[in-house]
C-alpha cells in the first residue's frame, strides 16, 4: 500500500513539519508495520539527474528556420545562457520555466521509461537541454497543462523580487516539494489492521510509535449534514452481510475539474484520476479508509437499491465493459430490474458517472469482509475498495466517510443534498478487556507499573481504568477503530511494541530435563536413509502429486485408492501418489545420460484410509533386479527384520501389474511360520523389474528394477533391540563350487530350497556366482554356478564327509530338476 | 678339494652378479646351497666321511664359502628388490572413486537443524502431510473466513478421507498441510507439558511455481510449553539455535508480525551472517534477514487442545527450511530441489 507523506503530514504535528522517512524506516518497522521502502513523490526531480532540472528564464525566442512549430529559445540559468530548440506553444521571453539540462531524465509525454537528455541537433540546430512540459517531469497533476503543446509556465508562481536567487536551483527545492515522499508499506504486515489502510489510521499509528510526533485528529472535524428526506429505498436481504448502508442523493456538477491537490495525492497513492465524483470518492477512501461508490441516479430504476445475493444466471457489465457471470454467493447492489454493482468490489458500466450525470446516489456502506472477498474472487477483480473491505471495516467509518465526501463534493462539485437514506443494523457493544499486570510479566518478562501501561495504551487511544486503592487489575477499552484488540494477549502485544521489543530481556530457558520422546518412524527413517546412502544410493525428493498422464505412462489403472486434489495447480498434480515409483522413474529419465542410476526416496504415500512412509529404491543397470534385491535384503538384515520372499504373479488382483515386467513380482513378507496367508501388515514390500513397455513410453534406456518397502511394517517387525552376536566357529569353513546344468524354466529359488534343506544349520552362505546361457550349453539349458559355504560349530568337516554330502545333494537335484554337473 | 670349493665359489659369485631377477637368485641358491644335490651341499655331505685333519682344514673353508655366497645372495636380493619396488608406481594418477550415495541437500540441512534442537532436548515428530482442516486451521485459531483458507492458497482434497482420528473429522474437509504447525494441537493432545517439540517436514501451498516459489517446500516448526514461558525466552532460543547453525554469533531482532495462532506474534530477523551486517545482496543491504515467524501460543490454541485457561504459556516458531538451504548453498532457484538432476545432487 502506498502512502503520501504530504497527506499524512496533514494529520500530524512533527518538529520539522514533515515526516522523516528514514526515521519511519527505522522506528515503524520495528514497532509496527513493515515499511518496504520510500521514494520521492517526484522521482524525476530527485537524485542526481533530478538536480539537473532547474528553474530558468527564457531571455529570447526566435523561429526555427526549418520548422514552423519549433522555436529557438535562449535560456538563462543565473550563470550562463543555453540554446534550446523547443516545440512549446506558449514560449515567450521573460517566462520562468522548468529547464532540464543535459544529463537530466524526462519522460516523453509523461509516459514510458525515463530518457536521459544528451546534446542534440534538431532540424540542424544545436539544442542543449529541454524546456519541460509539466507531465514530462511528473508535475502534470499539480500543474495541469492548458493545451497539450504548452510547456510549464512558472512565471506566476515566482512574483517576488528574490527570484534571481532561485535561478539555476533544482526545481524540487524551488517548488518546495523536497519533503514529499511516497511510502510503500507491506500489506501482509498489517493484514489484521483494517485501520491502517487509510492515511488517518496510519497517521495515528505513526504518532503512537514515533517519539515527537503527535496526531492532530482529536475528534472528527467534519461538519454535520442537514436532515434530508429518504428519497432512495434501500432493502437489505441479509443484514449480516451489510450492517450499515447509507445512500446520499446529490445534485452535482460532474463536469468540474478535480482539484489539483486531490489528483496529485491520488497519483502518489497509485490511483488514476477519472472524474471529480469518482476522484473524491477515492480520495476519501485513501484518507479515512472508507470505500464508496457513486451511481448515476437516472440509471437507477425506481430509485430503489436492493442489497442481495445474485440470482442464478445473473451477470454484470463492469466499468471498463467486461461482462462477468455472477454466482449465487456474490453480494450485489441491484435495482428492481438489474444488477448495478458487485458489493464492495466494482460498479457496473451502465450506472457509471459520465459528464452528463446530473444527480448521483453515493453509496457509503459496510459489507461483510468474507462476502466481499468471495465476490472479488468470483469475478476475478480485486480493487482498492475490495482490498479494504476484506480486512473488515468498522461501521463507524460510514458516518465519517459520508460526511467527508459530502464536504468535498459540496466544495468541488457544487453538490446539493437531495435525499439521504441510512440503514443501520450495527449494534453498539463496547467491549472491555480485563487483565492483570502479572499477566504482562508472565508473558514477556517485563515488569511494568500500572502507570506505565496506562501511558503506553493511551498512545493508542485505549481507555484504561485501574482500581483506585489496591490491586493490579486493568480494565481496557480499545478505540472503535481497533477491532483487532479483543483479548489480554492482544493488549500485551501492543504494550510490548510501544515499550520497545528490543527492551525485552533475553532469558535462557530453565526447566525440567527429560529424554525426548520422538516419533519412532522419524528416527527409523533417518537410520534407513543413512543405511541406503552407505549402500551407495543417492537420495531424491519428488513431488507428492502426479496426474493421469504419468499414471497411464507407468501403466496404472486408475482406481478409487487415489486421493484426488480438488483444486490442483495443473493436471499433472491432480492425484496423491500411492507409490514413490512413478515420480522416481521420471528421475531416471531425467538422468538418462548418467552412466548409472541408483536412487532412493523415503516419503509419504496416501490413500483415503491411510498415509504412511514408504521407502522406494530404483536402479538402472544390466543386473538391476539382483542389485535391488541385494540392497533390499541388506537393508532388511541391517534392520534385523526376519523375512521370506515369494514370487507372485498377475493372479493376484492389483491395478499396478502393468508396471511389472512379465506381471511378476517378488513379495517380501515377515518370516512368521504361524501365518499361512500373509496379513497386510506382514507385507514388507515388493520388488520388480519395470516393464519394457513402460520404459519405452518413458524413453528410458536400459534395464530398470525397483522395490518399495513399508517403513512402519519394517519398524514393527524389526528386531534390532534383540540383536545378539552369533557364535563364531573355531573350525574352518569349506567352499564348495558347483556348476549345475538346469532347464531354462527352473527357478533358482526352488533349487535354493533343496540346497538349504540339505545343508541345514551347517550352511554358512549360499550365493550364485554366475548364470550362463549360450553356445557352450544346450539352448534349452542354463548353467548356474553357485558357491556353497559349509561350516560346523562342533567339528572340522572332513573331505570325505563333504564328498558324500555333495553326491547326495546332486542326486536330489537330479531327481527334482534333472540337474547334472556341468563339465568344465 | 680346496680348488673345487674355490671354483664353486667363483662360479656362484659370477652368477649372482649376472642375475637380473629374484627368480634367478632363487635358482642359484638351490643349485649351490640347496639341501638336495647342490654343489656345496654335496661337499658338506661328504665332509663326515673325511679324516679329522682334512675335516679341520676343509670344514671352516666350506663354512666360510657358504656364508660368503649367502651374503652375496642377500646383498643382490636386497639390491634387486629395491630396484624393482617402485617399478610401475605412479602416484600422480587420479583416484578411482568408489560408488557413493548421498542424502539430498534438503535432508542434510534439515538433519543439521533437527540435531541442534535434539541437543536442546526437543522431541521430533513429522506427522501427516494430508491433514484435516481441523488440525491445519481450526485448532490454530484460523477461522473459516480467513484468507489462508482460500482455495488460492490451500490444496483441498475431493476424496472422502476415512482415517482413525481422535476426533470425528469425517464432516470437515481435508487439505495438504500448509504448515507444519498442524502438529501443535495433535502434540498438545498426546503429551503433557513441559513440552519441547519440533516438527520438520513437507508443506504445500497452491501457488504458481517460479524461481522463489514451489507448491511443495519444507518447514521446521518448533514449540515450547511450560508454566511460565515468555518472549525473552523465545528470543534466547532463536538466538542460540541460529548461532549453532551458522557457527557464529547471531543477534535476533523481533518485529511485530501477524499469525493467527500466536499472540503476541513476531517476525524474527537474524543479523546478516553473510556480510556481518555490512550490507549485501542477501540482506538487501539492511543488515537483517527475515528468518522466522514466531510468537506466544494463542490462548485459543490451548483451548482447542483442551487445556485449562491460563495454566500454561508457550512459544512457537516456524523456520522456512527451503529458504535456509537455498541461502546456505547459494541456490537461486527453488525448483532445483525437486528436479533431482544428478548435476545438482552430485554436488552434495
């Protein structure tokens, strides 16, 4: 929000007569709102380039030899003369002018970016600088031009004899504009303070926060309006949405020029001048914070205004001729026939003020904050008016605002009061906040006396009553414009900021020492991430959302398990992930050129009935499946989770099968011999290879495998606490390497089971060293080389025993799978 | 005999001199000194058959010859070993890096901050990311009419959510949590003060993505509840934590700030650690960096958690961890966080 210091100064008494922006920057920011920055109200006249725009006099004028509309002027700045070519229609000798020297910045016709002046040749004649029109140096509002080719004539402004001293001096100082600044205050920092969205409110706040600044606003200085008949009928459907409505019928002269001071102050606050009626309305809004809207009385059917919600199918053509459909939640102002305005947001084109307007109906009202915000959102228009209503305005402002508007309209638009309708549903409930001095100390650590508190709150115009005899109780009544003060804590905040937050004593925390009870899954998650990085994986973080397209690409059939976002930012963010894998595959694609991809993520997955942490592992490698398996099993071992694996296939109903190569998956479940069917909470996770179709659709080259694990189930069945040391055998371990010729369709898992049951508790480890298919074996066969390591806890295994063991194993493998030893 | 010994010695020494490898030397040792059928070995074996006089003469000669050859072999072995030891060694070749995993930089920064709080005795809870309006807004004194609850700021969920919850929340809407403050009342309900808790985690805002905004980002919420907590302690806590994180002295300045679930509420600025308050691009030449939203827990929040009015006081604060990570590493685009390009990730 922009504020004009000149307007603020109107309501303040300061030592120098005007606010010092540096002091505001320092003091206001620490005690109140965030002043984001300030700038001279006349930026073209300020700073180093601005000093090159000076007061000067034209000493001679002659016609340009080659251009009818150009003159060659001699300009004197008190020191020397300059030759300037000028197109101004009003240049004459002895005229005082705004002279922009070489190096100054001006805006052509008051528009676009500033241009730096350089020496120029205009139609063959040298020109050093420029004689400025008001709008070219940002003075268009203060010095309206008589015709569009006229330059700024300052002759009348300097009648006194000392004018010679002023020649050559920067215009900003000569015109007394150097103490005018525009302040930019962060709206967010005052969103709960509707009173600060006005110059009067901000002035009061500045007076409360800054030393040596006091407010001049003791009581409303506005004159009361005379009684007038109710010429307009106003109906309000739901008083909760409009507690106060005032309609003034006024005869006006809408063709009058808006006074320069209003146009200028509006400009400083970033508001364009429209016409005298609208400008005065806007001016009262920036002064007092009360928005208002003027209707052309002739365009209102039957002199009737209804404040109601829009009906189905209604629409409005807004000022600026944009037509908007209205929803039944939008509050509007309508006559008997049509919608005239969206309440608190914007009026319609039809009833807008024109030069033909003779009578107006001025609406000054209080609308419900939420309703106005909804209305603004619905039509997609946010205005200076809706911005203020959204903060919640007090009804008391309606009286102040309408009086001020009438006063100005009377002075500058020849307004005459014809009628006045005032509807008031507001209740007058003065609230009192009761609190004790101890509360202040308890919450802030500050020890303040009742007298000090009274003085501090007095600066905010709070009434404070303390019991006369004894006690620390305070009874506080905030002023009407501070609707945000309701509970003792609100008052404490005010006391602290006025006392100076920097004066709060810093205190270490003293308290009971306990061992913190952290969420077990958080601690486990940290550990698991460390274990996975130790296994060489890179952590990634992907979005929790994906869309139909990615779901299709990875072969998901959409189903009810997905939680849908009502208002996604875009279609690719519509659903909440039920698995980490789809987004992780995008990461594989993103890094397709990397020599190797091995990544993991620990993140939440969501279904309507559950939200849980999942561990996702994705590897791109020729041996991806075995690598992922190795990672998963290392992790499970590290977490001491007893597990079994089971190959499952598309016989199980699952909407995600298309992601799995061959519609096969390896399921990890808790090793629990008593449990025949696998209960859902016993499933630890699944592992699979990504279907080549999916890889092709995603444009991923190579082989990709993945696994997902449930962190809560791992934590539930992990037995890290029970982990003990296994006995270390004193007897040597024996390696037995066996190369088996097996049918292509024999699964290793079945072979493994036979070997395991044969070895019993002497099996130290069992690994597959090599799987070979190719020229040296029959095409329907594969050669699997495995290494069996046997070790006994009680004896040295003799060669003879081992040989017998191996022979019996081979017999069984032959019987079960037709396996034979492969010749070397 | 003597001649034979001298001849063997001369030949052996010549062979040792000519030897070029350790294998050659091994051969010479076997041929001349070996137990089985070696030149000198055979002579030594014959010694026992000779007369005492001859023994007395030849014995020492054989012994000294054997020692001499042995010494020559040793010297040559050492020389050869020294000569070949450094062969093929080039210390200037670049290293071969083992395949290495790493945590995402966001996780690294988050862990660092969490560990500082753990040292202060804070417990850590992450909580749900999809939460009810009840815990994300209502219990935090953010009424239905508050702009934060607008569809422009918050992701709402269409699908009915049926999770077991302490309260019946089936009627209310569910949202992607807009802050990690959603855990305040959940924790207050489950634990007894005194409480020190942090909530690190992922949060969501419905806003268009650009270099400084992402719809998904990371926060760390913290709160302390006890009988008499005050603003001075909040200030101390923030100062200590930031000092531990940045490993240098830090001053924290409080400014009025508005958050519905704290009263009084403060924006906490940290003295700029990047320029020591001399003025830089990061602090926009003000010497201060806005770091934390904070304040004293609002009485309505205690009320929502079922606490007796006025029994406890507490403070709460929220650290923008995405921003802290960006500042730490000099990242100028928040989108890098979820892009997961290896060019980015491999730097950490």
